[in-house]
């Protein structure tokens, strides 16, 4: 079965959908902190609340940074892509589900015991899946000259798949 060429509009939709999904995932990170803020009692200051819940705040900041870093890498990969194929779409959805799962995994880390191995495994596993999915996207794009800008598609063999997707 021959694969149809993708349009610029389709690529824009893929990237915009990914951007929106990442924005929602980052927004979901704040919800547990909003719940904690509602626990503020009379006579307690914000400082007391933050001291009592500093691990949740730290987890929020770390996970926010991680998701933003993953988004930056995703943006760099797709910045110079001209087209995509079904495999890129599939891998992108794997990347997205792992991004959306991170706020849940982060919340598990804050809700459970410090030595909860399952919570730690879910958090770390989500980051591994995110990294592997993006690496897979890069490899597929690197092996598909029609997806790359013409100047990269003509590079000599042995070039990095990343070269296909990024400017020099």
C-alpha cells in the first residue's frame, strides 16, 4: 500500500495538537497545589503551608521543567520537518501519552510513601518512554528523505538522523 504525501496543514495540525497537549499536561501539574492551598487554616500563613508541603512544590517545579525540556526537544525535532508519515504520527502519540502521564506519576510520588517503588518506577518509566518515543521519531524522520528539508536529505551517508530535522 502506497503512503500518501502529507500536507503542510496536516503537519501544522500534528505540531499544534502536540503543543496543546503539552500545555494541558503542564496545567494539570498545578492542580494538586491548588488543592493544598485550600487546606490553609486560620492563623496559618502561606509560609507555613509551603514548609509543610515543600515536597509537592519541588515535584511540581521538577516536573514542570522536565515537561518543558521535552517540549523544547520536540519543537527542535519538528522545526524543519517538511512532511511526516504514519509511523511518526504513531510515535508522536506515544510521546504525548507519556507526557500526559507525567503529572499523574508526579502526584503519585507526593501522595504515597517515600519508598514507593511503583510510584518511582512510573515516574522514571514515563520519562524513559518519552525519550524513546522522541528518539524513534528522529530515527524515522532521518530515514525518510521526503520528510526532511532538501538540504539535509542530500547529506552523505552516515549523517546523524538529527541532522535531518535541525538546522546546522
